[in-house]
């Protein structure tokens, strides 16, 4: 069955939630205010939410909550990396949950959002009714090495465009080279570097090529914030401090209903991680989408994700 996106809707609430003396989070609610709560966790790190992400969920059933993580999207300060670690983000989610008066919620996360979803479920399992995870990323050294080097075997053109921005002497370590530029105080240096860095990931997102957004259509401030937060997290291995999230999930999350959706040809987060997570969580429903890359909006992946939200809806209605 091919599931299609639900109609476009507008939020009934958009607010800023202070979570420290420095950071305030943008969050929004849409759908049914009295419905089943679901929190959507965006990827990146650094990306922020967008209106299309509301459409995975039946608005007549779900209380749909989207939040921009620290430094991301509409959260302030934009691009701020101080007081910005995975543990901060996990704590923020529970601060938001309590602020909204929610006891338990469904947690939906894709890419980096899957990492954050697992971390949240491990920290607060009593508040999680279920997990929907897409494009699994766990920030293991092999995954970071893939993104920063090995993907060139499949996308040599994209890799060449990334490195061609740099002097030859710096091309052996693109992360350090781009970090130096993205964190420059000079807008003539930092914004163009951020746009170039972000374009690399965008170019490897889908199985089939999509038309790239022209630089004229990009917001330099948003692009810079996204690149700064992402590079900050990658340089620190996403602040996971060597944790084995697969082993932790195997030991602690077997009681939480879970759906894992993975594109077979995902070049950002290769399928091995999703497969190994499923091996550790055999109770999870696992969907390897045969004709998809990384994007959550490719047809097969999108359909499987909507099927998952419908499954959790029907499970609640049948009680």
C-alpha cells in the first residue's frame, strides 16, 4: 500500500521555550490538541524543522510537536555551539515534555534525529510510547569516516566539488579546513564556506538526482548556523563519548515498540547501522526500502514512515 502525505496544515501554537540563560528553543504544535502526542526530531545535527514534516501524521489523531534543537532553525542564538551537546538536547526534550504537560509521547527521529531519539529513550524510557527511526546514524567512527571520506567511491563528483573549494594543501582533512572557514568571524569567508559544506550533503541525499537549490535562494544565516552546529557535533563525535548505543538499546529498549525504516542506497547513513540496530532489537519492525537513499521524502521511505504513524495510531485506537 502506498501511503501519501497528509494535507498541509498550520500550527495552532508557535512559541519559544527558554532552556538556559543562553538558549531558547522554537517549538510548534499542530493537529489535534487532545490527540496522541508525537515529537518529531530533525536531523543534521543543525538542520531544523520544516512544514512538510507535519505531514507524516494524521492531524485528526496526533498532537504533532516539532522543535528546533539548540542553535538550529528558529531557535536562538542561531548557530550557537556553547552549551550545545547531546546531553543538553536530551534534557531539552524532557523539559519541553514537562512544559507541555505530556506524560508519554511517541518519538519520531530521522538521521541525526534517530541518534537523539535513541538517546532520549535510553534516558527517559518511562516517557516513550514508541520509536519511529529512519536512516539510522549512531556517530560511530566508521560512520563518520564514511561521510567524511569513503562516500567519494560512490559520489566522486560531489566529493570533488567539496574538495575543490579548498587549497590543495588542506584537502587531506576537509573537516578541519571547513571548520576554520565556517567559524571565521568574516562573513565573506564563513557564509560561502557553509553553503559549500551543506551542498555536499544535499547532493548525496537521494537515490536519484534532484535539482539543487541555487545559492541565490539560500539564507546565508541559516546555512551558516546549520554548518556550524553540524561541524561542532562531528568534531566531537556527537558527544557520545564512545558509548555503544546498539548494546544499550539491546539491553534497555526491548520493551518499547519500534519501527526502523532505512533506504537501501542511503549514502549519508549506510544501511549496515540500521541492520545491526535491528539485530539488537529483534522486536522492532524493520523496513529496508529497496529504491531509496537517505531522504525521508523519497516515495518508498515516506510511505513506510506514514504506515508506521498509522500503525501506532491504530494500536492506540484498538485499546
